[in-house]
């Protein structure tokens, strides 16, 4: 895909997040995984969103609900507020189906298992 990656890297999607989403390479950090998950929401790559979630947490997520949210939203931008080795605080800017501008502010935790990064849990910040 010859478009700029939605994660905010200013790189082409085809060399930034797409190879991670397509399983061609692993995310090298929690931050890179977070960015690829945002891009997956933009492109409705629900299987990747589930697969990049820690196995212990997958039962709490519904493919149908994720797909609905991804499809009903017009994703505007990802803003990284702060990150460390295994956490990322971010703001995802989007319009909902009613054209309301929304900022989803979250503090996310990640875990490295067998040299693969996974999303563990997120806490919304108001």
C-alpha cells in the first residue's frame, strides 16, 4: 500500500506497520506494537488485534465488537503521550458514526512472551 502509515511515523504503511500486521516481522517494542495495533484499527485488521493481545486476555474481546468500532470510526490520528519499555500512554483521535470528534486517552500495558510483544490491558483516562 503506497500511503503514509496512520501510526504517525511519516513512513509508508507498506514498510512501517503493514509488515507487522501481516506477520512478516515482529514488533520490536511495546511502542511499535501499539502503533501497529492503531493502524490495524484504521484498516479493520481485527484478526491482528486479537492475535496481538495476550492469550490470557483474548477471552475478554469480541471480534464483532472490535470490527464494529473500527468500521464505525473515522480514525484521525494517534498521539503518543508517553511510553516506557512495557507501557504506552496514547490518545487516539477519531470521529464516531455520528461525526462526533472523540479522543480515546488510554494507558496500555504490554508483555513480552517468548520474544513476542503482546497487548496486556488498557485503562481509559478521562
